[in-house]
C-alpha cells in the first residue's frame, strides 16, 4: 500500500472500576512475502483507552515491530501482555502494516483475554 494501514480488533470492555490483573493475547498468522515483502515492517500493538471508540489512546501495553527478510515474510506469532490493575477500561489488538506492505485484509488475527 502507498500508506500504512491498520487492522483493529473489536474493543473489549473490562468494566467500570476495573481493578484486576488480566493478560491479553494477540495471535497473528504467518504473513507471506506477498503481503510483507523484504524490508517491510509490521507492528503488533495492544492498546488501551478510557473511551469505547478508541478516539484517545491512553496507553500501549505492547508495541513490537517485525521486519521481513529473506523472502519469507513474517512467521506466525503469539504475543502476550498484562493489563495493570490501574489500566484503562477498554483494550484492543491492532496490526499495523507499513507503507510498503500490501493489504492484510485477508488475514485473521485474534485478540483475547486470558484470566
């Protein structure tokens, strides 16, 4: 794509007054070299907001970038992170595709909570 794009999961509402520890899991399948050519970057993000539409991002609990090399794209990954007890009410996963990638629309990543 000419510009970077993002695919977001639905937000998960942890509830008003959230005060427990919970772990988030973002699972992304392998991304082929057609989707992510050599030297292209994809970023995996878990972010939090105090508003359900995520118009304001309060914190990122995970922000990890991967660069394709060797003509193989990027291997499948499962990333986990903890939401602190003072974390924001809403969390979501996001996969950000860099400017030189093609669309990731056909990719099915999953975002879930682990207790």
